[in-house]
C-alpha cells in the first residue's frame, strides 16, 4: 500500500538546486546574467563613491576619517555584491526571469544594417521637412499679421 506522502513527493517538480549559494541553472542565461551584473556593478560603484564622499567628511571619535570611509564603503560594497550574486545566480524566480528574457531576445527579428540606415535617413528627412514647413508657416503668419497691422514691422 502506497503512502499519500510518497505520491506528493514524486509529483513535485524536480529542482536541480543543491541549496546554499550554488548557481541555479548554471549553463543558461549567461549574457543576460552578465549584463545584469555589469549594470548593477556600475550603479553600485556610483553609490559607493557617493558613500565614500559622505563618510570621508564624518568624524567618529578619534577614528581616522579615511579608515571610516574605507571600512564603510567596503562593508556596503560587500553587501551589495552578495545581494546581486544572490539575485542573479541563486534565487530561482529572478534566475528564471533572466533565462526567459535571454530566450525571448534570441527570438527577436533584428533589423539589418541597411534597414536601420534607410529608416534613420527617412526620419531625418521628415524631421528637416517638418521643421522647414513650420518655419515657412511662421513666416507666412508673420507677413499676414504685419499686413493687417496686428504686428509692427
């Protein structure tokens, strides 16, 4: 006779995640993960730079402000690094999102260089045409309003 708990365990989805801080789905979503890490690193470095400039001005007892700024920046940088690592490599929901994003980007039909150049030329031409049309319309209105003496010459 089978136990009901055995069937519940066998019907649950298989997760290839060994716990801890191991990488979830290690061979998938490489470029999306690396792009996310690079973007998060840039934003983090700007925040740490701001924190450094803030902490270097603080006096904490007889502690050298340089040590306080360095220590605070290193601690915050380490926490941010751990948080980004956890979100990008360990947490299943965010990893699944990044993997799915990369798969969808591979399905996109990207324009060719010729199509992009042609479209850009059309946009520039129409922008110049519209600017000249509006300028001509303005000159016509100025001339008209000068003729009926609403504007002075």
